[in-house]
């Protein structure tokens, strides 16, 4: 069974707060005591893993009973505040309403207080990290009796539970005046007669006012705030109104944890989406580049190996053909001839190559070259031969102001 921490708030900040800890399956109290409101933080550690039930003072919450044809809670929430509009001093938009269970005949008990006051309580609890699950109205916990009207005088407040079931509260010093102005008894007014002739039990803390000593029907009895809290705890059941309804509803612990990490989760989701989008963009770009390089590779392969059919992997086939005729640890014949020829082309600045092919079977590099005159072509041929290459040159032909020829290059 659960162990609960019960708190009764005073009507003002400087008042004394009563508290008690009790298990649901036991009549005994584990702990109890009193402390100033400003010291409520001292109970936070004790409240760990407990349900916290707070009873708020009657002076700050109004309790009314209305009759409404509405049955659904949403309909009741829309209708009841306007039914009470003429009975409240402030606008209904400034009030928070909480509802009890609707009776068979449409009767429903309504508790309301200012939104500012309720928010003040909740901010107070949140500031000290006290997790309150239930917020109950003090006057709803007054024990009704059929044999006497009961009056509780605590601190500066008076709570009245009439024999007819009505419950109300007022300032303690105003009660004698209101009591003196009760309706006069008549034979035709049975309700007033019942109230006048019934006995009155007055429970009080501190010294009892002299007014009550002069009332013949009054039976006075001292009571401590701690005894009053125990009396209220005994009247708590599931039918009592929890003020934490609607926009002030208590969130489950799991929901609180989710709210705590919600911003982190949202940020992580956004980062993940951005990362996936970036990767997708990179993949798309790289895929386009791959297709372009593949096309360029096919074109170059056909130029270099014009007599070779394409088969299998482009890069692998090109590497095998380039290494053909050479040892495994040496570069292929094509690369050797190409490197040697390139070095001398840089020296012979007047010679321009126009195309090159390689015959793998004969290990020959064939280069079409273009020079300013025939003697320049011969000089380039001699340059290659003087550097260890065997060169054959076909007859030159004129192309405008230049001469072209094909040279065949092999190892000497």
C-alpha cells in the first residue's frame, strides 16, 4: 500500500503548516508535525516516492453546488462557469474551476479559486521541487452531522458545517455577527427552526471568544491544528474534488521526464534529418561524378586501346593491358614509352602531339606529331634516339604552315 504525505496549508504565508505521513493500510501515523510555511522545503526529502496530498484553506477556495442538465465533462466545463457568473466578484476568465462527480439529478459540486492563487501554489511547489499529486479543498472535507452544527475556529478562520449539510467559511471575528443575524424561527420555517434548536459544537484553538460562552446551545472543545488535520484526512476519498484539473492537471512522472528531454530529442531528430539529407546529397553528387568518370574512362580506353574490346571492370582491364609485357614489379611498356616521350616533348617546344596509340602485341607507341618544318621533326626523332629509344618516322606531309608525321617508338 502507498504511503502519503498530507499537508494543510495556512490561510496566510506567516501561518503554521500541519503535516502528517500515513500508510493507506494503517491507522497509525508514521510521522507528524508542524512548521512554518517558509520551511516547507524541509519536507521535500521525506516526500520522495510518496504521493503528496495538499489541503488548501477554505478562505481561498469557494465551494458551490449547482444543478446542470449537461452530462459530459466538456459540456459541464462550458456551462457551469456562466451559471455562477452572477455569484462571483471577478470575471470567470480569472477563475479556475474544478468539478466533482455529477449526481443522478444533475447536481454537481464545484470548487473554484483565482487562477493567480492556484498558479502561486504550483510555482511554490515547483520551486522547492515538491511533487504534489492532489490538491483538495478544506471545506469539502468537513464532516457532516445530523445531530449538531459544527464550527471549527482555527487561526483567523471559521469553518461551519450545518446540520442541513451546508458548509461555508468566513473570518473568525465576523462569525459572531453572522451567527447573531440567523433567521428567526417560525412554525412555518422548518429549516430555520432545525438550525436554531439544534446544538452547536465549537472546536477551537487558543482562547475561545466570550460570545460563545453566552450561547446556551454551544458545546466548546479545544482542538489542535494537528488533530484537525487528522480529522480531515479521515474524510478523504476518491469522490473529493482535486483542484488539479484541466490546464493545471498533474503530469505523470514519465511525462515529466519526457518534457525534460524533449528539447534534446527534438534537436537530435533535426540533426539526424540534416545528416541524412547531407549524406543523400553527397551520394547523389558522387553518383553523378562516377557516371561521368565512367563515360570518360570508356572514351579514353577506346583511344588508348583502339583494337581491344571492352570486357569486365574498366580499371582492372586497363591496368592489365598497361602492365602487359612487363614484370610484376615494373611498370608496363606503355607507361615507360609514354614517360620517356613526354620528357622530350617538354624539351622540344616546337613539336606538338596530336594523338597517341599503343600496340600491345608489338610494344610500340605510335604518336602523331606536328612541327613547324621537316627539319624540326627530324631533330625530335634524333633526340629520342639519342636517349635510348628506337624510332621510325613516316614521310612528312604539309598541313598549312606546319608539317605532320607519325613516329613509332620502341625500346632500343
